[in-house]
C-alpha cells in the first residue's frame, strides 16, 4: 500500500507539474499573479525561462496560452476557478475550445472550501460552465496521488483540459499499489449492493467515511470515484444503477450543472433509477473556516450518511 498523504491538491499539482516539466521541454506555465496560491511557484523557481506571469488578466492569458499551443507548446494556464470559469469564459470557449487547442486550464481554489475568501471567490459553477464547451475534458482529482496522475495524463492528452484544484488539505484515498488513472474511467473504491454513492474531488474521502458510518448500521454502500466529469464513465454508472437500484451523487459544486446532473442525464437516457444529488443547493457561499463551511452546507461525512439513509 502506498503511504497515506494529507495534502491540498493544489500543492500536488505544483509538484507534479514540475516533475513532468523535467522530461517534457514543451511544457510551459502561465499564471495570473497567483503563483503562490496556485503553487505554480514550484515550477517558476526551477524553470523561470518557461514561466510567464500574465498579471491579473485571465482573458489575455488564455489568448497567450492559445498562441503558444499553436507553436507546439503545452501551456498550463493557472488562476482561481472563479476567474477562469467566469471572467475568461468567452476566451476559453472561442480561443481554446472552438479551436480545440492543446491548452490545459487550471482552476484553483474551487468550491466553498476556499473558506475565508468568501462567496465571490468560492466558485461552485466552474464544472457546469466547462461542461458546456464541446470536447472539453474536465478533471476533478480527489487526492495527492490522483492529482499527480491527472497532471501527467492531461499533458499527454491532445486537446483542451480543465483541471480543478482544491485549497483544503485532504487525506489520500487512492492508496492501492495497483491504482491506475485513466481519463474518462471512474474507480470503484468500495463495493456494496444497497445503494451507490458517486463522488468527485474533495467529496470522495467524505463519501468513503459516510459509507463506513452506514456500514455500522447495516447499509452496504458502494462508493465510486468519478475524477473525470467529462467524458463521463457512463458504463460504470449504468452498471452501478442496475446492481444497486439507487444513486446518490456528492460534489462540492452547485447541484445545477455538475456531477449530479451529468449522472442524472446518463441514467435517465439509459437506465432510469432514483437519484439524489448532494451538493451546494443553488446558493452562494460565505466567509468562514473551510471545514465549518462544509459542515454547514451538508458536505461532511455525517450529513452525507444521514441523507443516504433518508433516501433509502
């Protein structure tokens, strides 16, 4: 078994980016004056000639990244998820998505676990917005190991990719030595036949904890980690629906347009079963300690377990 590592996925991103840059000279990094926060500072220190600070100008940064991609570079352009998904959406759509350029868009500080940065910076809409862009791959890794693997996979993939980073440190759950990351393929972390909990990102660890709580009460919940929101692993989701009969989705994102809706759309067209979406219930966040906010918004293990019981 691999060592359990507790670390924010933004930190794992910075480390992985620096690692793959040593073997791939085409990788370049752009940042919007947030290198300390997005952890691209790790790359900058060792590769200053391949790092561009574009200032607080995400729209312009996307244009620069697109231009570099046309010259054979593999740009990783990082900023806060709120500024990319919101402020620079037009440039992401037209300069990267429409032209299908090989740009990796990195949205850090996503979800309400940004904490004290408050509602204006707690982006719970980024997955929904990125899902609407044709052929955009969306990765939302759950832990250190998954983020490391996702960055490598994104660099090898030819085309636009959106990678979601978290600020809050999370304990690793993908600790098996046979762990394998593949874009578009979910991972069953725990078998069960009473109900299936499908989680993504930070919520995967909470879903596993919730499943253990349910087990003590005689409920055997299957837990699936969906690290790729798009393309979605429909085969795995349909299989779970057929075998367990009910699905609960858990995400640190608005229940509108995110994982829950992607799963619901898949099942309504292929194998309809009851689905309950757990996430941010179409409201804005507010300032406060990250863990307390997760509890308040019902995104902690105990709350998830209670909602699953009621749903059953």
